[in-house]
């Protein structure tokens, strides 16, 4: 799942080397915190959050195949 998220996000951004994805998992849930370069934040969020929501929908659908609830949050890299 993390690899799928990385693939999708890296195809959107100009600085794929700056992507950091942290995973926190529980029994039935997995949360991903995605950090990108500040210049790429708008590309990942999209107008009115449409791109971010589309990414969340794709990951939740994939997680449903494994009976996992998926949460995705996008945060700014520290120090930027």
C-alpha cells in the first residue's frame, strides 16, 4: 500500500526525492503521513483538495481489498 501511495504521489510532484511517507498501523487501520517539498504541496492537494481526496479514495479502495481502513494526511516538511 505504501508503495502504491509513493508511486501516485511521485508522479504528481517535481521533487520526488523529497517525499517521505510514515506509516502507522493498527489492527484494522493504517494511517499514512505524507510529506512533500513545500513547492509541491499544491500539486498534491489540488484545487479545493480534489487531488488529495482522489488519492484517499484510491487508497481506501485498495485497503478495502485487505479489510483495512486507510487514512492519508498530507503535511508540510518540517523546517520549510
